């Protein structure tokens, strides 16, 4: 999804916006080619998720939590600075955020564009990085069965009371 976002923001060809980490590392494009590497570098979850029980069926619990994803975008090539600036600024346009909103996400912040040249085979390669921070909502459902019946005693001096709960 983030790859598609960078393609849309920059106009770079889809095969020139690559996942940062791949099982088989492809050959890096020549220094004269404009391209981008993108990947999630951190996932920071909030401390206190919301838990809610649903009695439907046999019962289930839903965990609802927000987390902030940090995404690093690295742009390479002779126009790396211009592509990085275009992506960084374009992400603030509301129609460009529609994909995020449709997936229960929202833009938190965009970092500064930083020059980070790389030395590859004794040649300096132009590179510009920036971070995008996106908040997303995560919902997980767990099978937590309903309590159909229970017997208990509440003992609070001087009163003792028996309780029988059944459906």
C-alpha cells in the first residue's frame, strides 16, 4: 500500500519504488536512474488497548488499539531530491490521504528531507531520506466464550449472600 502511495505521489514507475527489505536482494539500479526504497522501520503501539466483549454466538473479545508506523522512504538518482520533496509535500494533499483513511489510517507527521549519500563501489550515490509517521487502528478478535452459568458466594461481614447466575 505504501509503495502505491509513493508511486502516485511521485509518478515514478511502480518497479522503481521497491520494498526496503526483500528475500532476494535485487541489483541496485544505476546511479543515473531515479528510484525509491520504502519500508516500515518502527511500529509503536499505545499502552492501553480497549477490550470489549461481544455476547453474539458463543462470545468473543475484541482488542482495539492504535499504533504509529514509521516508514522510511529513501530516494536515489539524479533527481532524488526533487522526488523526495514532491512525495513529502504531496502527502499533505487531502485526496492523497484517501487511501490511508479507507484503511483506518491517518497521517501523523512527515519528517525533514535529509541528504544521506551512499558510497557504492567507490562511487557516491545521491540519496535523500524522510520519515512518514502514520497512525493506524488495529482490531483483533479472540474467542472468549460467554459465561453461561456460575455459582458464587459474596461474603461481606455481616452479610453473606449466595448468587446463582444462569442464562
